[in-house]
C-alpha cells in the first residue's frame, strides 16, 4: 500500500516517511503519547474520532496523494498496546483503502447538488419529498404559484397545507407515490382525475381546481414521480405543477 519495504522502517522512528513528505507524528505516535487532544487537533483537526468498540483507540480518514498513481483515501485506526499494569507500551495501527467509497460519496453529493440546482432553477413549480414525506425542495416557482414560502414547508410532512387550506389533512400526489397508494386509494382521493403517466414509469398525473390560488382560483395539471436509490427502493418523490388557467368556480 505505501510502497515502503518493511526493512526500511523496522527498528527506526521513520514510520512517518511512508505517509508524509515531512516529519510529523502519525496517529499511532499520538496514541502512544496518550492521545492528547492538542496533538489530535493540530494534526487531525476535524478528521478524528474515538473508536466505538476499542477503549483508548482513535480513528481517522485522510487523503494521501503519494499513494498510487492518483493518490488514495485511507481509513486508519490506532489502538494502544498495554502491559499487565495497563501502561501503554506500544500501538497497533491498521489502514484500509476507502477510495472507492469516497468517490461514491462524492458522486452522490454531486448528484444531490445537481438536483438542487435543477429544481431551484426550473421555471416549473416543483417540490420534492423524502421517504418520510418531508419536503426537501420547494423551488421559487412553487413559492410563486402557491404563495407559500419555502421556509414554511421545508423539513415538514405538511406539503398539503400549501394546496388545501382546510383543517382536515389531505394527501398530495407525491405522498401517495411514496406510500405506494393503490389505484383505489388514488381514485378515492382524486377520483377520475388521476391516471398513470404515459411519460414516466411509476408516476401519476392529475388535474384539479384550487380556488385559493390567485384571484379567481387556478386549474393545475400536476405529476408526481418516484425517486429511487441504486437498489431501486423508493426514497422520495418529485412533483411538478403547471397552470392550465383560471376559473371563476370549480367544475361541477
């Protein structure tokens, strides 16, 4: 992993050479010294934590640019070795290449950032719910259409309040997608106005009149589609709303 033969470091104090271009303590050195927080903060600030299942052990993660052709991420753990009296007489440090996991985490964060930018910049009113039906995204177009600021709904499972200002809780179409509502449940809530989408698998679309939107109310077409993780599990839903026109009163 390090490219350093054992014979070059055994019996020396040069273990740092395998990891750093200039002299500095590795995690095992700090653990041997009793793991003073001052040293942990100096060399591993924001990167260290106590090990859960090994008393006196510490863990960290870091990127090492000299390992391999493009560098790699390592997770490492240093645990003290004690004598019969409990005195620290040494330390054992283990290292694991976690580059693949870190790259996957970076790709996930990038995908999340792109979703945020796409939703936020869309001229179409759009909101997103997580697996617990909490609002995670509520774009400016949705604020304008519903006259509901994002801060009133973000993090809450009450998206329906922006559409149905009644005391009785309603279920928005995106929530029905997450809860895997049956056709009968959809029909009970939306009647014949809801139908499977011809554009997106697993999505539903509907139309309805919202008397509190604007001066004369608005008729909206809305579509909700599931969001999946890599295993194919539904982890949320995205719903878009398009104004079809204003009406004086709801259809008979």
